[in-house]
């Protein structure tokens, strides 16, 4: 774990989940996200103590556990503020919501794990377009798609993009990235095309000065998944069979609790096609059947 300076005001702690750092007056700092759990948070606080830094606030991009898991420990240890978007706040306060959302009912014990449920914290709600903390004004970027109300932050020429984008190695490794809403993801990626920053930092990729290729790659993920699903629902089929065929296409064989991430992702894609008027469902003999309403057609993303 190391602290890397990008500008006089902005630094980053690189790791499995990157944590941004914004310097305030004196030795006070703002963190962007807090990592997976209290064990990681302890390491972060130890690193910051070596520089004489004190945490004044945490700005959270979204309420997935790997981004907010350190909130509770850092807030308890420092008394810092925690700020998060309005649609993400309920899950930060009541992390059980994340497990309920993935399972669709009272969650299985397998989903009650630190990768799904962070420790609860006490957040404030972020303003709509900017937040001012002491002497720093931070722009707020609206980047839903990966999560219902994901936010990014722009300060001193550095853009924190959370999990809007993933690198080629990550795409090749996971094949299908988790999405809450593919249509919102497309809009967020298009929004990033217009963003002008000196540095770009993702939740899981190191600082870079150019994200154009990554934007194209991540839009391609969405388009490929939509095209696969368009082909599959040309023949009506039950949801569970559709899920198997969808995951088989991407050669995904993950078992355990991760299966529910992929199931939720498929539901997001099906919802997207229904909203586009390309898919619909019926319940026949107590089976949920999905089918296409138009001949399969490729592409909704404008280049």
C-alpha cells in the first residue's frame, strides 16, 4: 500500500480498490471511498498517520461493500463525515438491502458476507452537482449503471470514476461485468466522452490520462451482452434456462453467492430490452417466460 501524488492537492492509495485522497488546509484530508473492510481501513489509517494526515470526510462513489466497507471503522476512529448519493445511502445505513436486492427475498446465509454487506455507517446525503468541504470545491459526476446511484468526483483536474469503467484484463478475466442498468451504463459512458480531466482514476484501475479506449471497450461489453440476449430470446424460454444459456455463452461457471450477481445482471439486461420494446415476458403454468418482440437487431450505441 502506497500513497501516490497526482497533483498538489490530490493523491491516491492504489490497491484492489483505489482510495482517493484530497488535501484540505493543514493536515486534514478527504477520502474517496474506504475499501472492503475494517482490516483494510486499519492499514489505510496507519498509512495516513505516517504522513500526519487526519481524515475529515469520506466521499463514497456507491454503496457496494468493496467501496464502503471501511466507512464504519474510519468514522468510528476519527469522527469523520461520510457523504454518499441519495439512492445509495439506504444501503450504506442498512447493508442488508444489498443482500435482499441480489436474492429478491430474505437472503441466503451465503449472501450475508463481507463482499456483499459492509458494516453500517452514518452517512450524509451528497448535494446534486458539487460539494464544498472547507477550502475545496468538488464536482459531482452522475454515473449510474454499475449501481443505481453511482457518483464520480472531479477535483483539481482529477476525475474519480468509480466502477463505470473496467480495464481490458478485467474484462477478459470476468467476461461479463456486473451491471444494475445497462442503459444507464451506456449513458454514463457517453457522458465520460465529454469529460475533460488531466487524470482519470477508476475504482479498480490505476491513474491514466486517456480513457477513450476503455470507454469503447466497456460500451462493447454492454453491446455484446445485449446482442447475445437478443439472439437467445428469439426462441421463448424460461428465465432459469435463459440464465444458463446466457452464462454458458460467456463461459462463466462461477458457483456460490457470485451466481446471484450474474442473475441480477441478466435481469438488468432483460429490463433494458423490455424498455427498448424488444422483449417481453409472460407467466405460463407458473413459469416466467421471456421472448423477443422484434427480429434480432444489433446495436443501440452510437459511435
